[in-house]
C-alpha cells in the first residue's frame, strides 16, 4: 500500500481557513468571538526572546510533524511492499497438485489450477482453446455430421471431476448415457456451451469456470465455487417432435 503524504500548508490564508475549534485545540485554549482566545493582542507566546503569533507556532508544529512523517512512514511502507512481494512458488504448488491428482487417478494431461488469493490460474497444454466466456476445451475426436440445435435431443456419456482430479460423477459407472434436449436450460451453462458445437462421435474435455458452473449447495455434488472438468463423448443427435393423442401430449425424439 502506498501512503500519499501531503506537504503542510505554507500559506497564511490556508491556516486561517482551518476551523477555529481545531486551532484552539492545538493551542490548548478556549473559543471566543476573537478566534481561539479572548485575550488581547499582547498575549503572544514568548520563545527565545522573540514574539511568535499562535498561528506561527501551529505552522511550525505542522512542519515538524510532516518532516518526521516523511522520514518514518516511507520506511514502513517499503517494508510492507517488500513483504507483499514474496515470490509465489508456483513450481512447488504444481508438484503438490500433480501428487494429489495422481492419488485421485486423474486422467493424463489433466489441467492444474493454481490459486493465489482470489485469483485462479489454469495451466493446461497449448492445444486447449479458451473462449471469451471463460470456457476452456480440448477436442480428442471431432466427430461427424451436424452440431446439435435447440429442440434436438443429445445422447452422451460424461465423467465429471473437481479441481483436484477427483471423480464426482460418471454416466459410465451408472451404466447408461445421459439424454437431454438442447435449449431447455436443463444443463449447466458451461456444459451446454461446451457440447453445442460438438458432432456425433466427438470426444471433448471441457473446463468450466465458476461463472458458468453448476449450482452450489448441499443438494448438489458441489460444495464451493470451483472450476469443473468434464470429459464428454457425444453419442448421437436426434430430432424431436411433439405428439398429441387425445388429451395426452408428449415429445418423441428419433
């Protein structure tokens, strides 16, 4: 933190503009209609056989105080600045992260998340792509055909991880893929953005920032706002249409 020091007022007009109560408090005397004291003009302060007006005494005190401050506070500020400039041991933190990811059986080339205060640095290979929204992804296989559109149903497998590489959910373990219609806001915003330009047969890793991430709470897998990583395999894209039989209506996807 930088401390900005202003020089003491040197103009009598500035001194006269100070509140009367302040000037009285400095001199240790009471207020009156005549500035700080009701004494006559002869009641000046005598120092070293010279006569000083109270305003001159106050000015000297302020100058002395400013000089002391100018010599003392820069040293304190410099110490604080040096303390805040301690180098951040990123290499050590990276190694700790890799050790934790290894214990969690994280996949190869899993990204690293370096936290320093409120800032998070994502470290990933150069073939990852970052969008303006903050979403980061990497294609392992591109797939073929068209990308899904609103109203269409997508069928996909996925594995979800937290920042430490611990698996938090998997459709592979559940034994069946997930199915969802696009455009219904039923998916995590970052997840839907990540698969919107995928093609059937494609495989992609999606790194979702907290702003595009899932809700946080006791009823979800997520207890805090963190980056989430999903490995997604898009199996198929189906067209859907609404079917009405009597009073019954539903949506059928082929």
